[in-house]
């Protein structure tokens, strides 16, 4: 579904990604972990071209999205993204946040999208918040709405950029629970996170990114019980 | 004694008012002038906001896209020249540029000139407003599949407008007041009308007081309208 070939990204003279070759299949739940500054968020943000790679290629559903001729806006509709800072639209109600893109991009009419929004709100457990503004919600609620907003576009893959890092500890659980449900329903997910418990439980594959390359990857069991890379061993000893 | 003085004062006041406003239907002169002032102001506001919006978006967009550097340079030149020269000189230059055509409509010329002038200030205000919106909002919009312009339109600009409403209102008020120099290009606006009346009655001050009062009412009205909009647009904030 997503293929990266020798993906590279530099900011000025600072090379953050040094050639990443990955193949993410439909239905996979790939969790990316690594120390801060390792390039893991940059890698994720490259997948939908929020960061423009400075080298290599990215293929999504058979399209080379790094090719200038590709309509990235069209492809982004199929790639939901959830941000660390939620990035809800503060000038709109929760329902408007969810219906804006489907309606304005001509994917659904207003009626359909409102119905879908209410369904999604029920699914994320916040049906009573439809008419409220983001400022009235807690962090965990905001993030669940942000997930609902991304799901409203019926994406083929969901990208999560440290979705729980900005949350109070007591709100992390509700967001992870929702993500687990999504995973169980078969959604393809790529998740950058520091939540090792989530990685262990949900991931089908874990990538360890450090210094701009994938140093190691494995199934959760092998990854945590039998790490090979010395840097990964050191990292795990600190976070577990 | 006091009573006589006071009644004398009122008598003078009533006389002056009668001469300045009622006699020979002079109030019509003010009304015509007021109409011209309002027409120039409204047109200038529309032109200025349109120019300002485009210039602001170009400036913000070109800070991320190096390919737009020529547009960026042009916009910078525009704001620098317009903001660095007096509006009266701009008015005279533009008027004499187009005056070569026989049937020039001075009101349109005035409106265009004030619009171009205001656009430079509005552009800077809107640019600051756009830059005050969190970067994540653009990313969220783009990640949903909106293109740059759509994200600006649905997500960034509405938030920017809310942030800049006070500054924008200020600019509107300044603009209305500045149109009082339109008289230099043979437009009979409110100020010019007051001057005409004063030159006929040989009593210069009362018509000017009246004109001042008219400007005050207009700017106060705008202040009130803006306060109303500000309250409405901050709905999402105060709960």
C-alpha cells in the first residue's frame, strides 16, 4: 500500500532521513518508535508529503506521490492524519470540523456527511458534543474528535503522529482504546508513539528509527524480547 | 443679566445654524457631500480589502514557495511605496494620470485611489493575521485533502479575520476620515461641501462643525457594528 524507496530528507544541511526503504501492506499496524530527533515523525510526515522529501520515492496505492505530476490533494483524502496537537479548527463546532472536508471536497452532500458525523461521534463516544466548540473539550476528547474528523474521509490508511504525547496521563487511555478498536476493525495504521504498551499489544510490526535509518524491525514479541541492535537495547532499557 | 447672555448665545447659535443648514436648502449640499463621501469610502473599502487579501496571501505563500519571488517583490514594492508616501500626493498623481481622458469620473478615481492606498495597509494587517494562526491548522487542512487556497479560505482566513478585526476596524475608520482630502481632485465630498457653504455664508466654522459631527457619527457607527461582529465571532472562545 505504501512503499518508500531510499527516502531522504534534509533540513538545510541537517540530514534527518538517510535512506528508508519500507513496504507497508494493507491491514498492517506499523508502530514506529525511536529517540527524539531520530526522524520518526519526519518519516511519518513524509508519507503524506507534509514534509517534502529531498530524495527517494514514495508510492501510495500504485501512485508515485513524490512525482510532481501526481495530485497529492486527491491522495491525501485517502490518508487520514492525526496530530500531536489535535489541530481541530477552533472556529467551528465539532460537527462542522468533521463535515467540512467531505462536504467541501464534494465527497458527500451535507445531509449524508452530517449523518456520518453523528455516527462517528457515537463511535468515538462523544455524540453529545456535536454542537460544542473545541475549546469546551478536554485533550482526550479533542483527540477523539480529531480521529473522527480523519475517519470522515473514509481513509485507506491512518497516520498517527504521537497522538497521546500532548495529553494528560489520565486521558491517554481513552485515545489508545479508540485506536485499538480501529486496529481491530482492520484499519491500516502507521503510528509514531512512545506508548510501548500500545506497540506491544496492537502492532503487527515495530520499526526502530534512529539517526535517520530503520535500525531494526520485527514483530512486537521478538522486538521487545530479543533486540539485536545495540542502540535499540539501550533505548529499550531506558523506556521499559 | 445672565439670562440675557444665555438667550443671546442661543440666538446666535440658532442664527448660525439657520444660515449654515436651512437657508436656501443648504442641507442638500451636505447630503450630496455625505453621499459622495460614503460612496468613495464603501468602494474604497471593497477595493482595498480585495487587494489586501490577495497581496497578503501572495506574501505568505511566497515565503514558503521560492518560485513566487517575483510576485513577492512586486507586492513588497507596492506596500512600501504606498505606505511610504502621503495619500494626498497619491491622489493627485493618480488623478492627473487619468485626467487626460475627458470624461473622468472623479468619484471613481477617488475610490480607486483610496482603495489602492488602503489595500497596502489591509495587506499588512491580514498578513499578520494569517501568520498568527497556528501552523498546525494549515497542516490539518492539507492532510484532509484541501489544496492551499481551500485551506486558506475555509480554515486560515476565518481565524485570521477574527484575530485582526480590531485592526481592520481601525483601518476602516482611518479610511473614512482620509477621504476628506478627496476635495483636491475636484470631488465635492462632505468636507468640500462644508467649505462651500462656509464660503457662501461668510461664516466658516458652523459648516465645519457640522461636517465633523457627521464624520463622528459615521465612525462611531462603524465602531458599534464592529463590536457586534467581534462578539459574534468570538463565540467559540468564551465558554
